[in-house]
């Protein structure tokens, strides 16, 4: 059974929406349409809205492009990849199917290394997160908490206190 997002992609295709060679969404007459960009820090994607079963639904341009290029194989792949790591470039030559690992290796080495450094820095605090949070609740001071635990960045402390990923 297909997910709702995959059914929406097929419906957009059946209604005549296409991605042209320049990566632009067009209607069934070939007229370019405007999409909007999702506002996520990590990966913005172009989307558009259409009515389906009386509701507004969004569909992703890269997924539509993959469907028109690869057909039903699109839904068997782990992910739709942007080969140049530009999630706003939906030209068919930039779209491929692959695994999560393939997608990861599309990211430039320098960016992957920076992400790994951030994760390593945060994981240092994983074993002490509960203790850090409890101490901070008592003293209510970033400065004292940072000093006690040797945390050099208030951003790191904020992340530990607010995200609570380690508990």
C-alpha cells in the first residue's frame, strides 16, 4: 500500500503537473508554476499545493520529478537524491534514486565532517546530561553550570537543557 505522500505524487502527475528540464514545475499546458520552499534549516525543498478530496495537500517537486523519470520504482527506493546536494535544483539530470547511504555521500566531505564534529561534541555530554540538567535546575545559572561541568559554550548548554535528547 502506498503512503499518502506517494498517492499525492501520483495524483499530481495524473493531473498533468510535470517538472521540465530546468527543474521548474509546469501545468498540463506547459506553463511554469510557482512553488514554495519549505522552511527547514537543514534541507529546504520546493513544494506546491493542490486540492484533493476537498483538502489542500502539498506535493514535493523532487518526488514528482523522480516519479516522471523512474515511475513506480520511485516508491521502492529509500530516498530521492539531489546529486549536486542542492535540494532546490529539481532538474531531472540532478534527480536520482538511492539509499540513505548514497544520499549521505552526495553531501560534500567538508559538510559531513563538520556535522560529525558537532555530533561528537554533543555526545560527550550524553552521560552527564541528567546531572547537568538537575544541577542547572538548582542553581539557575548558565555560568555556574558551565563552570562545574567544563562546558565552554552557552549554546551547548542550551542544547542540553532544551533538547533533552539524552534523557
